[in-house]
C-alpha cells in the first residue's frame, strides 16, 4: 500500500487559554483485493489487484483553558469525511465508489474538566468529569458493497465519565474512575440485525499508585 498524509494548522494562546485548528487529508492507495473464486490468471490461480483509494479529510479544533484557579477545561470537535474511491477486479468484493468508510462518524466531540486542590483543608483532592460524543456511523466491518449495500448504521451516543482522586503526601495517590457513568447503551459494531455488538456497561475502577 501507499499512503499520503497532509495536515495544516494554526495555534494560538493568551494567558490561561490555548487553541488549535487543523485541516487534514489522509489517503491509502494501492490496497490489494483478491479476485473472485472463478476469476483466475493464466496460471489457474486467483490474483490480486489494486482496489484504489480510501481517503479521509476533515477539520479538527481543540482548546484548553483555565477559567478559574485550579479548574482546567479542555475539549475538541472533529468533522470527518471518510470515503472509498477507485476500482478493482470486477469479480472481487469492492467498496461502492463514494461510500462512507465504516466506524467513521461525520461529527465527534469531547469535553473534559478537572478540579484539583493544591492547598488548604482539601489539599490533594481532585475531581474530573468528561463527555464523549460520536455521531451516526456505518456499523459494518467493511465498506458498502454491491453484495451488502445497506449495512446497519450505528446510532449516535454520548458517554459520561467521572473520576475522584486524593493525594496522600508527596508519593501516594488513590483514585476512583467511573466510565459510562449513566450506563448508556452504546453500539460499537452491527453488520446485520442478528450480529450486533455493544460496548461494556458502566465500569468502576479503583486505582492506587506510589511513586518511588
């Protein structure tokens, strides 16, 4: 395969805030696919041929700021246009030209905030909250094809995570992290109605660390 990656961006900042905006274009060309079972070369064997390009292009914007002392906020939003192009052997299973790439939402964003005390009675106490969102995306393990032109679309989801930590002295820290706080139903794969995979339900992790 051959790949092309191009990106251009701009960043800035002022006092307690910084931001970045970038536009990107990624393409994978000359990916090989195998011919059909009855499509053989002169030696009687199936052969491989280039299937063209899968490309993605879009814009990503991110920002970090400290609106209040000890309060840190960061977030990003992405617009993604990921499609298949090109051709290949007529008997091979090829993506429909112009069809969207799988697992690639057009819009996605996240927002994270963390507050940590560094002095006073609650010195060492920290708390965080995060929100992750992905829009509608194609749920199959491959692109749309003539044989399977209409795989299921995965619905958009919003997941909330939360954390609580406490630093004991200068070396020890304990933390509690909850992923998918509200136990949202999230679909991660679905090629057909009888083959649907969902993400893990609410997960709670207790961590302890010691710095030597």
